[in-house]
């Protein structure tokens, strides 16, 4: 079974300049939550972004990887979602 750290490295190697955060959310090594921030997503739809990530793990989806929950953002999207809201 792949580790969260292995998935992170594979994403970052496949998409130059990407920053990935990967969490094994069940602890079993087969269900992962993934957040990827990359300028490569600038001209892509959400579906195209997800396809790009799924292609990296094509052979493992449905096998060792049962679930891959994705959040894909451009750097500007990531910056706007990480800003605290004014009260």
C-alpha cells in the first residue's frame, strides 16, 4: 500500500512546481485526502485538474488506493481560501 508521503512525492514529481498535502484519513493506507496547489491548473477545469491527478495513480485506483478525495487549486485560489475573514 502506498503511503501519504509517497503519494505527495509522486504528485510533486509529476506536476513541476506543485505543492501537495496528502492525508491518510482512515489510517489504513487506502483512503486519502489530497490538496494540490499548482500554477499548472490555471487553464484547466476542475474535472481536467482531477483527471491529471488520477492519471498519476491510474494503476492503483480501485486496487491499493480505494479512495482519493481531491482538492485542486491554483496559487491564487489557494491564497484566497486561506485568508481569514474579517469580523
